[in-house]
């Protein structure tokens, strides 16, 4: 199977029938998945009851107990 060339790729405006329906089905499916994700994210987002942490790690001490080989 050879690689597609620009001359062989059909333009969307010339698509008819089942191919055009498949393109629309893929677009609609993507939008529906996005809406489902957005709804699930808003329903199950538990950051409202998160514990605020005010300690910031500014310096990470180097460990001398790990031998370097």
C-alpha cells in the first residue's frame, strides 16, 4: 500500500452519501464525548473539600545515604 498523495485526497465538498455521514458522525461523536467529559468533571470534581497546604518546599536536601555507582 502506497502513501496517499495530495492529488488523491478527496475534498470534503465533493463527498457525498455515506462518506459525508461518516464525517459528520465523527464530528458529533467528538462533541458528545466532550460534553460527557465536561459533565462528569463537574459532577465528580472534589477540589471543593481539599485541604489547603501552606507549607511550600523551598529546598530539597540531598541524600547521602544513596551510594552512586
